[in-house]
C-alpha cells in the first residue's frame, strides 16, 4: 500500500508519527489488517464523487465538496498522511488509493517511509535525489517526472528492524544534517 501525504513529510513530522505507531502497535494485528485492504478502482473512486453529486469532469473540486468527501473517506485524503496506519489498524478492510509511483518524483516527494511487513523493517527514504539509483534500491526503475528529469526516485537513507526500533531521539539523530 502507498499513501500520499501532503503535509509534514520530514522525519520530525510524519517520520516520528510512523515510528510512534510502530512502537505501540501490535504488528501481527497490523499485518492482518493490511491484508484486508484493497485498491480503489477508477470506477469506485468516481462513484464516490457521483454519490456526493460532485461533477469531477473538470479535474477540480471545490473546498466544500472536498471537505464532504474527506469526512466520508479520510483514508484517501491527501491530509491523512500517517494517520492511515491507525485507520487501517482499527478497520476491517479499507479501499485505498495506490500512490506508489509518487516515489519516482523526488523533486516533490521529499520523504518516503516504507513499512515492509515481509522483511520486518521500517525504511526511510529522502527526496531531492539527483543520482541514478543502484539496481539494489527499492525504487530503482520507477518512472521519473517528465517535468523534472534531473531528479531520480527517492533514495534509501536508513532501515530499522521493527523488533528493535529506536527511540524518537535516536531516530531523529539519524537524520540530523551536519551543520559544520
């Protein structure tokens, strides 16, 4: 699953929120809940707007209609961010948008986080990457944004085992830039 989040993607924001969720969650329960999620089809996505009486043919939705949609379907809102983890954890199946391709646009995808439940890891990726990724990288081969061809997909910075997660302080220390 891949959740796009509009706000606070840096480690001090969404990174710490994800770390906190992982430190407090029953990971086995979370794995089972993730298995219940499915992807929204384009038809299902459109039906949700149609059911609200919203014409989306122009590609734009006004703020009032957007707010009504977000109240009914917070799991697909750009404002949801890391809150998606709690929504999944407390639901018995959600229909989600797949935003995985955004990782290929490191000009705008400044940070990305991967919870790999198969490898039992929490991975942190950084955007603004102007170097070709090696084939060993998760996002190697992802399509770059044609409007920013000098930027490659997000690059792995750090991997943490889910059964040995750092404290918030140690987590943030991993991403402190050297100011000297």
